[in-house]
C-alpha cells in the first residue's frame, strides 16, 4: 500500500445540532400555504424539506418533505404531493432556489386545478411553519489523512455527516460538500472528491450514506 | 461510571459525547428552574431526573418551588382548565388571589439564575422581578384553544420573557418573543420505565387483587376531568359487552390539584362496584405504576385535553399497544395505525380496543413500532440536548450559530 498523502490542512469534524423554533404561522388552505412558503424565512423552508432526513434512517413512515405530507394526507392532493416529494433537491444550490421551485410547482398545479384552492384543513390539522436553528460545534475528531478520515467517519454522529454533506452545501452555500472540498484541496485527490460529490444524498438514509463514503475511501486507500 | 454514561447503551456514545460538548459551552452559567410542586405531575417528574443529569454535564442547575395556599392553587387549577378551553367562571377576585400570592413569591423567592426557567402559569408573574438575567417560560399546557381572558392575562407576563417553549406546534401562536418547540421526554432508566422482572409485575397485580384471568385495559393518570376517567369506564363498558376484560384506573394526586378527590369519587360512583374495575389511588409509587403498565394488555389515554401525555410514551416504551385521544402532544407520539390507534370519542376508543384485543399480532406490531419511535424521539437524552441548545439560543439570536 503506498504511503498516504498528509493533508495540507487537517479536517476538523463539526457537528450540527438543531432546535425547532415556532413561527406561529399556520396555513389552512393551499393558497395560504403558498403565500407563506413565499414569505417565511429560509430556515423554515430548510426545516420542512430536511427534517425528514434525520428520521428517515429509522425507516419511519415519514414522507420526503412536510409540504408533500400535509398536501397528501390532510388536503388529499395526492398528485401535488407527489410532484413536491419528487423535486430533485440536490439540483438546487441555495434555499432561495429550492423555495422558488416549491412555490412554482404549487402555482402551476393551482393553474391546472383551480378547485384545489377550495379545500380546507379541519381544526387541529393546519400546517404549522417551523424554523430550524442550527448550532455548529467542533468535535474532538481531526483527520490528517484518508485513513484517519475513514476511521472517524465510522464513529461520528449522523448529525456530523448531515452537517458536512447537506447543511454546508445548501444552507451555508458552499460550492460542494465539505468532505469533497477537503479531499480535493487538502489532499489533492480531485477524482475521489468528484465521486463523493456525485452521490445523491437525498435518496439514501444517512447510515447508508456513511457506509457508502467509507467504502469508497477504503477502496481508494487500498489502490 | 457517571449517571449520564449509563445512557450510552440506549442512546449511543456519540450522542452522549455531543451532550458533553454542549455542557462545556454552558460552564459558568447558573440555570434556575422554578415550578409549583416538587412532586406529582409530569413537570416535577422530568425535573427530578433532569436536574442531576444537567449538573453532571457541568451545567450548574438548581430548582426552586414557589409557595401557594389552597386558594391560590384552586385559582391556578381554574386557569389550567380554562387554558385547555374548558368553560370556567373566572372572577376578578380570582385574578386578585393569583396576584396576591405572586407578589409574596416575588418578594420571597430569590431569582439568582443567569437563566431563570419558569414552568407553567403558576409562577409566571415572577418575571416582574427580571433584572439583567435571561428568562424562559415553559408552557406544558395545551393552549391550542384557550379561554381568551386567562390567555390575555398571562400574555402580559409572557411578553416580558426572552423566549417561550411549547410541546406541540398546534400550541403556538404569534408572540412578540421567540418560541421553541421542545417535546418532553421519558427517562428509560427511572423506576417508572426501567425493565422489571416478571415476579415483580405479578406481585404488584396480586397486591391490588388483580387477576390475570382476562385481558387488562389500563389508564394511568391523575384523577382529573381532563383525563376523562369516567369516559374510560364508559369505554370499558362498551368493550365488555363483547369481550370479557378488566379495567385499571390508577393514578396519584398532585399537590397543586385540589380537584382530584372529587373526580376520584365520580369515577367510583360510575364503576358501581363492578369487581372487574380496579380504581387505585396510588401514592407516588413509580415502580408500581411501571408494573401495572407492564402487566396490562392495552393502555388507554382517553384525555379530553393533554399538555403532552407522557403516559403514552411510557406505555409505548414498554411495547404496549396504545389507544389514545387525538389531542395535544399525543399525535406526535402516535402515528395512527402505525404506532398506536388514535380516537376522538368513547365509541371510537371502544372500537379500537376491541380491534386490538381481536388482533393480537397487529397490537404487537403497533407496540414495537411505538417503542422505536419513542427511542428515537422522546428519551431524556434528546430532551437534555434541546434544553442546552435552548439555553445557548438566549445568547445567539441568529438562525445558524457557529460555536467554533
């Protein structure tokens, strides 16, 4: 096995813990939902499109995003629910873009189905807008080469993986995920960086994503 | 091994590591919890477990209790019912009684904390004493449809806090201060929830003369009209027409609840000496409650209103099938037909119980899913993390907080 390249800069793993902040805003109809989607803070759009990721790993029956769940389960708008659930989130590099895509999907559906605006959620079943407040903390784990990196990946919390893959890219508007950025810039391994950044993390559980990244790095180490 | 490390097998090493990281960020801050009773009810139960754990994590946490007489607690009970939307006649005198006791507490209780964490409406007026420190108000009550006169009265205090905390999104409304969503939790290692040997479960059933000769349906709750014990008896009677079963209604009485004994008498009157109905007024005996839950076939929580309904989480943690009202925080714990059955009426509850008694495999699956859901979302480790983040949020107003 060739000697591993030492990183120019070590990689410090951070973790991201979140607190749910209530906005007091609620929607009873599709029209109200659309109006609020356009005006709530980005951290609320982020919450309702990403909350499921940390629950999904447990195979709970949560659907991919809260808007889709409410529209399907409460308003009975199955087709619109499906359209929202299948938005290819990875394509959007900012919350702004994602918000616009969600809003335009609802608008075009309303254009085709004006009667959809007549439906009301009954009392107690309104859509409540919540925001995610994120706290980013450095952990004690630091990697200086790929071997250390893979070993730490095995024991770090899924919150840490979540932070470096999702939050760094979409919410903090970095060009790629943190792992790929470090591997390319500090280890000079553009090929490995590209493979990791080509994964669609939205279609697997966080545990599966962890295993996939470890596998690809270990294969790289043994080459 | 510290107490906190005992949670590693349940929550995972890295979760406990995160709690320790957060604890370090709160070093030097004094957190002062204030509520109205040291025993009885969910708030005291959570604080009893949480305060020592926070201390072990390096967060200097203390707990004080306000003082109040019979009159004061009669008024706060009326407030409690009115906040839950029940019709109550609240007189100007009631507000005076509330303020008289509040003034005494403002005078006598030292609010020394860097963060003063006030629980529920009883101590809410203490905020008049606020200085340069931070103040949090934790609402454990279902305020989705409150009596507006009581809510308006409380709002004059709530607006003086830095942040408020609610247990379910449906309790939130537009407020002039920040508000957070934090669900309460159960402690899997407490006497109420830890694993018990079968002999102990059997001996508790024997002690209360409860035979295991037919299915046992149980509701564990304080004797409180909002927990609808009489409705549970009506439900049982509908089930009993078709399936021979027993009913246990067991619970204690909180010091700040003067109505409890009246409700207990109403339940006894409705039970009419039915030998299969066991009404047990239990003193604070968590091990016995644990044994009764584990010895039951179905757990019911037929509340009319519910702040959160931790008895549901307790039952699900014990892999029990649960039938519960679709109110307050209960739908956060039960996804209908996945981790339990939700109901809206006596008839609905009895139908659900009959369904479960007739399909034990289905009932078992609901219980198993329920335990997994509680494990991932409603254990004390998640609650500790949320509270520590809440404390930190008082010093960071932004949506993304870098603590690097």
